[in-house]
């Protein structure tokens, strides 16, 4: 699957050397890029209950500052 590039580049679950931190950072970059490319503002809301239970919260929060 890796050699054929069958997996989506946004696949983070069950992939070696990827984590929930990688997923949240990709989302952060996506949102920041969207805001910088236009004057349109938006509210982003995610339902991630339980999705980041194994992520160290202080590290994630630091990346958002």
C-alpha cells in the first residue's frame, strides 16, 4: 500500500510514525493557510471527543500559540 501510494496523504491512523499530533498540526496548517489566502473569516468547529486521549495536551496547546 505504501509503494503504490494507495493511501491518502491525510491518513494518520494506523500508519507508522504518525500520531494524533501530526493530524492536529496538519489541520492547524490547513486553517492558517486558508485564512492567509483570503479576507474571509470563519469559525472552525471540530468534534474530536476522545480523538486525542493519548496526546499530551500541553504540547498541542503550545503549537497553537
